[in-house]
C-alpha cells in the first residue's frame, strides 16, 4: 500500500504530458482546417469551433477528420 502511494505522484505528470501531447496532435491536425473554414470562430470557445468543424466535415483534411473520429465526434 505504501509503495502504491509513492507511485501515484510520479504517474500524474506522465499522464498530464500524455494528454497534452494528444491534444497538441489534434490541434496540429486541424489548425489549417480551422483557419480555412472556421476563421470567424477561432477566438470563441472550443465547442463553437468543434461545431464549425462538424458543419464542414466533408471538406476537412483526412488528418483532422481522423482526429474528430478518434475522439467520438
């Protein structure tokens, strides 16, 4: 039990880094599509940008479409 408590604080930074890297990859894959199709919404919240990307789904790059699909969108 004590060993387990010492492992948890070491895992938290690794998990945070993994989620941040995944989010960055999604951002990189869709950045061009956002600037191309959703420029008017770029400075709004993420949900508005996501809705815009979904509206333009047929025109998105394959990489961005894959990111959305992989995240259940």
